[in-house]
């Protein structure tokens, strides 16, 4: 069985002394039982669970056990040698849905955090990205910013992520649970963190020399002070959790880091460092924890579940996102519905499926852009850019875009204005009609139009 909790803020002060006891998260749970049930026979099955600190603001209850502690609680205030990290790690919050996570600065106007902090998971209504704010403090000074595009409702266009719908069943998306977001203003004015990709054997070696540590905000720690985890371990794939089991349970397992840093509510999206000279380097991002238990099944139903046993906390290797920070920062992002409709049209003609040509930047359009970028050797950001639209138009021409969106791609790229609502309505109606008539026939028609245009063009 596999379980991902997406919520976790109801905490207390009681210590947990089991060496691998971690987050008792209150909130969302999705269960998976990978076992066959024979009629009338109760079966035992090893189960797994990952938990993430994507949390509601709830009051601390004295009868709820403290969470995310391996052995004794080693968390403490930042030591003097790492005091410069204060001002580079902040809080990402959404007052509308009352969620709170850690995020850290990777550029003056770019932050990194867990994907589930921004998008929730498959069982939870997706938050509005425009409602998120990032706040950071340094001594008595502070800085804050919304995510870029919030004025036009296009904030999701400025987010590069491994997943927009955290999968709660195997293969689980913990290794894809990362996101980069561009801010509307450079709020990271007190400095940024250095991020580097390091292979797992190197991280295991660094952990053995007590060089791995985590810094994060926690709901059950001092209000709101950064906590230093102390040296923590990075686990081998061995014993009861071998590499074959990791491959079965997790998508993209090469990006997964299993660690034993003490984490807690609101620590999702926090940086994991390797100590180095002259400054510590971010090598991973904390996203949750992995637990195992046994379930007993009779007639296809779970009749009993044993107590969970925490194997390790989960983190994403920085290799998954380090190479995408610069492309996000430098991207000329398209915000308008008409611009998105033009990209959707071009993608569809090129054989990628962006869904309905409605000018809306949704998961299907994001996936189509990613597929196009990967096929053409481009940075896989998944975001709609003017550069991408320019390339598509050079490949396909401009005529049909005008018939679909109401204006040419050059007009869009030059910032031309038109009735966006009318364009979106017209595009949506045409796209719905096309899909109702059959997607293949629609695609053939588009290709014929472009073929005809190219044959007559001077």
C-alpha cells in the first residue's frame, strides 16, 4: 500500500524516540493496496506511505505527537557559521486556502519549493497560483512578492515544475515534487543560494562525514525562526528498501534522495545542503517522508492496517531543477489567451496534443510544450514563451493562426491588442467543434491548410 499525505500542520511538543519515526500528518490520505485478495482469506502486504508538509494553519494541540523526528529532536537555531542563510530562505503562503511551505531563493526573482505547495495533489482542489505570496526576512528587515503574472491571472505561466498533480499511488511523484517560480519583483534582495547537482554516492559519502544538513521553517518550532537540523544521513538503497522496490514505488527514482534530517510541518520545499567552502551548497529539496506498514485484506477489502514504520524522509536531487533556473529567469513569457491559442495551434499542427485550442494554459498544454521542447533539444521548462512561438511560426507560417486566433503571431509578439474574451470564445468554440468532429480529421485539415499556404507563398 502506498499513501501520500498532502497536509500536515497539527503538531505538539511530545518527542518521538523510535529511530525512524517521522511525520504524523493530519489531513489528506490516498491509499493504494498492491495485493491480490483470495475470497475469505486475510492477506498481509507490505505497504508504503509518503507524507508531505503541505499544511493548513491549525492550532497546536497538546495531545498530538510531535512529528518528523528521527530519534531525538536535533533541531536548533542557525549556528553562527550558517547565519548568512537567514535572508535567503523564506515562507510561501496562500491565505485563501491557508497553506504554508518553505521556499528558498535561487535568483533575485526566482524561488524553489515543493510542487505540492503550489498545486496540491490529485485529491485536492488546485489552489490559484496568483494567490500565493513569498516573504523573506533578514534581521529586522523583510521583503515580499507575489508570483509574476498575478495581475493578469497568468501566474501559472511563470512556474516550472516536475508535476502539477502529485500522484498518490505508485509510481509516486515524490522525485518530481519540485517547482521553480518567478516572482513579480526581486524580493530575494538579501542574497541567493548556490544550487548544484551531486550524484547520490557523493551525498552518501558527505553524510558519513556529517556534511549534510537542512534548514527550514517548521510549524512546531519557534515562531517563525529558521531551524537547523544538525548533521543528518542520506540512506543507501538496501535492506528492506532495495533499488527494485524504489523503482516500483517511485517515478523518476534517479532523482530521489532518502534522508534522515528532522523535518516537520511547513518544511516542504526546504533546502538540503552539503557543507563546503566558502559557502554551503543546496544539493536537494525536502518534500516529505516514506513510511511502510502492513495491510490485511479479506475479500478485496483492507480489514486491518499495522502501525506505520518510517523508512526515511524524501527529497528531490537538485539535478532535477538546477538546469532550469536560468531559462525560467530569462524567458519572455506569454500571458495572453490569444498568445496561448497561437502556441496551441502550432503545437497541434506539429503533432503535439495541447487539448482544446481555447487559449488556456492548462496541464495538457504544459505537457505538449514539454514534449515539443524535449524533442527539439530545448530546456524542458513547459512554459509558453515568445521565443517558442516565433520558432513555431517560422516552421508553420502565419496564415492559419490568424484565422483561428483573430490576429497574426507577429501582432501577438509585438504586443498588439484585441478583444481577448472574443478571441478565447471563438477559439474555444472552433476547437470544441473540431474535437466533436474528430481530432484526426481536424489535424489533417490544419496540415492541408499549411501545405497549401507554403506552396503558394513567394
